[in-house]
C-alpha cells in the first residue's frame, strides 16, 4: 500500500463522515425543526429561524461543511484522472452529489432565502406573509440537501469498500 493510496482512503473516509454529519443535520431540519417552527406564531418562528441562521455560522459547522466540500472536490479530481481504478465512479458520483446537492443548493437557494429573512422585522405583516412561503420553499431545498448528502454517504461507503481492494 502506497502513501497516496492510504491518503485517498483517509480522504474518502473523512468525506463519508462529513456527508453523514451534514445529512443528519439537514434531516433534523427537514423532519422536525422546520415543522415545529411552522406551528408556532409567525413572529416567533421567524425570530427563531433568524437566530438559528446567525448561530449556524460558527467555526464547527463551517469547518465540517467546507472541509467536506474540499474532500469531495479532491475525490472528484482523483476520480476524473483515475477512472480505471476500483471505486472511482462511486467517488466521482459522491463528490458531485455533495458539491452540487449541498454546496450549490445551499448557496443558490437556502442562503438567499435566509438573507431575505434576516432583513425582515419578525413582527411585521410583510414578514408574516413571507414566512409561509419561506418555510415551504426552504424546506423543499433542504430535502434536496438531505437526500444528496445521504446518497453521497452511501456512494462513499461503497467507494471505500472498493478502495479497500487497493489498500
């Protein structure tokens, strides 16, 4: 086993763990957090989500979210130059799923909605009107993040199994 084979195995394992953590976080929001926020009066739900959106931007969350993206990016590059190696197609698919389904979706759909929500006075009628659509649309895109993170995790596990033959 070469050092590069071991490094590839460790990067893949790290990416799988990161995808699993992100899948769990997104699943929790899709499964019960957003449903709970939607059941309370709009000003309270809005204020709670505004606080969540500020609090989530912490070093631990950002480190996992972005380092998983970096690991998946490395795996995509590896897979593209090593398609003949065992597991490469799984690593390529997993990396692309995370990068597109989590990073791109987050930046293109969830963050802009969070930014729009942040600008609103939670007790205003404008905010209450925005809130109903926000919960539905934000959650729909969060479902995409959840499913793609889980799918990436599964593909990375299969990729690890295939890589084991190399290591």
